[in-house]
C-alpha cells in the first residue's frame, strides 16, 4: 500500500508543480523515514519528480538527500563472504541510488565534492575488496562488476555536470592593482 501511495504522490507531483510547495516538509519527512526500507525505488521516483516540479524549493532538502545517499553508499557490504541474497539486495539498492544520483545531478552542484569521494571509495571497495587483509577481485560479469562500472559512470556524469555548470567568465579574476590576483 505504501508503495502505491508513494507512486501516486510522485505522479501527482509532476502535475501540480507549484502547488506542491506546502507539502514538501511532509514529503521529505516520509523520504527520510522510509529511505532504508524496501520502498527506495518509489522514493527515488518521487524525489526526482519533486526536484523537477519545484527546483528552487527542492534545494532546501538537498542536504538531507546527500546525507541519505552517503549513508547508503558508505554502508554497503557486498563482499564475497556475505550471503548471496543479501549481496543481491545491496547491489539492487546501489543501482537504484546511482540512477537516482544521475537523475538529480542538476541540484547536487554544491554537494558533489562530498558525493564523488564516497563513490570513488565505493568503486575501490567493489573492484578489489579486502577480506582478512587480502585483496580479492570480483568475478568478471558479476553484479558487483556491473555496479562498479555504473559507479564510475555516475562519477563521470557528475564531473561533466560540474564542467557544464561552471562559467568560464567566473574563472577569470580581475584586479585593479598592479599585483597579481590571488586565486582562492
């Protein structure tokens, strides 16, 4: 029932746009409460549609999302020693989160410096996990390899977003003095 309700709110949010503003606090309370549940797919869809519907008001909730994304990425355990059912579930969650990050990349600008290192660390742990002090390479073609590649793809997309959003005129520092300008 929750899944269906979340999907309906997601559909509704793309219709009502500006009229969604008064309900944002309640929506993000639900997002925070159910982020680590089995409803992640519906929540990601809802958040992406809210981001598109009211981008300016949405920015206030980006720190909450970044916190949830980082907690999800940093809490991943898909090592060979974990049960295949648990590892499969973790891989599915990671794929959802990576697609979600790609979907809301346009509002993550100020927080990309926090997300990219976590994704790089995730990639390293997926490619060569350490078990009992020994690095083990995952099997080629495994779900872990697929997620590692998708993680690198997400990092690339985020870096391209940074390049597209940076204005070359902002990089030029002008100074009225004869001394060279300092880049801070």
